[in-house]
C-alpha cells in the first residue's frame, strides 16, 4: 500500500448506520468478542508539544525512533518542513509547535479529545471486525496528530494517522474562516472521526485498480467501500458513513427509482467522460440538473444500494470475495437491482 494523505476533499465521503435490520436479521452483526488483535493508539499530538523548553536534535531522534515512518511522513508531507535527516529540522519543528495559530488549534483539540478512550474503543472494535473478515491483513497502529488543517487522514502499510484538527466540529470557527462550505464540514466532528478514519484505511487497502474506469465501475467500487463500512461498523448510522444528513438520506430513499432511471435513460452507466463522472461522484452541495434537495456524490449512494442488493441476493459471497471482485457489470447483473 502506498502512503496516503487525505485532504478534506477525500475525507468527506464518510461514515455510518442506524441498524437497517433488527439485530437478529442483519448478517453483518457478527460476534467479535473472541477476536484478538494487537491494537495500539499513540498520541503524537501530545508527544510533539511536550517540550516546553524547545525541541532539540536529541528530541527529534527520540520522536523518529518512536514513530518511524510516520514521523518522516509528518515532516515531509503533512506539515511540509523537510526531511527528518535535516540537521536543522528541530528548528522547523519548533517553529510549527510554537506558532500562535497552531497552539490555539492544539488547545481546542486538547479540549475536544482530552479523553480519547471512547474513540479508541470504537476503532478497536472496527478493526476486530476487519480482522474477522480479513485475518491476514495488517492491523495498523493509530496515531493522532495536529496537521495545521492540511490532512485529515494519513496511512501507510503499518499506520493510520488521524488529524484531530480536522474533527473539531462542523461549526468550528477556523473552518468558516478558511471558507470551507457546510457540506464539507458537516461531519468534521467527533461523530465523524471513527468513520472517517476507517474510510481512509479501507479506501487505501482496496483501491480501484482500473484506469479510465466508467461511471458504473466507479459507483460499484464506492458502493463496495460503503458496504465494507457497514460490515466494520454495523451499529453506526448511515448518515455518518456516507456523510449525509437525515434529510439527504430521505431524499435518496424517496427518489431512488427516479435517480436510477435517469442514469439509464441518459446512458450514463458506461460513460468515461471525466466531467460526467465528477458530476455524480465528486463533492458538491447538490447535483446540477437534479430536483432540489439532491446531495452530492449520488453515485456513491447508488452504488451502495446495488452492492447491498447483490449481497442480499448472493448470501454465500463473503466480504473478502466481494472486495476482490473487480467486475462491476457482474455485480450489477447478479444484484437484480430494481428500485
């Protein structure tokens, strides 16, 4: 897996579900109480700011020893101050840690996440589900950090980084000052943190390999990712999984048939036109040309419904097999999807 750094654009495709079915009827309600994983959360956001007398070259070495590749990625890519091998990197880190704006963000993050135990428990439970379905895959170390509003989620093969400053609440003043629209900040909150982190992880573990994919392939791929979130967080709400509010979800439910036939009637499923794909898959407050109330990323939601129909029609298909399937047309055909 290549290093991954999620900005707001990629983040706001997030997160979770009111139980659609009763507990006894939902095949994704599995018992993971006996699943044992080596799970660890490390607070880099605390460690970096602990040096009241300034960060020394020795401290840099200590941080590098403790955080390894994450620390390297943090300096080089997250806050973009250069290599940890630079003999003056401590000066740059001090400038970052002592910046008045960053210090203010740190204070707010400390207030919001003074006790991280609830999120740690939720993350561990999600990764127990992940291990249940994918026992051979890596369980990453979770590392929290302050990014200066640069990256919400970062990943590599062995770590999952969470930028706490990107989850300080939808009405956080700095988000408004940065000019971020409400449809992007809606789930930049405590409620969106766990789902956002899990979305970041699975999106890089299961990347779309096909180049120049058509709209159907993009839809099914995102539908599989959302279905996997269903499996990893079976008790979470649909709103947080896909970053829609209840009104937007209701609009989708009420207009599902119309949306599907719009795609069919306009021959959209097999288009490879970038502008068309972005229109239905990209971040937006609404879909241009659709009735009032339509949310952006409608293709994600529609792909999700198709994948759910496919799994309901094919109960012997495992989550692992679903995620390894790359033939979108086959999934559509075998889903018998008819809204």
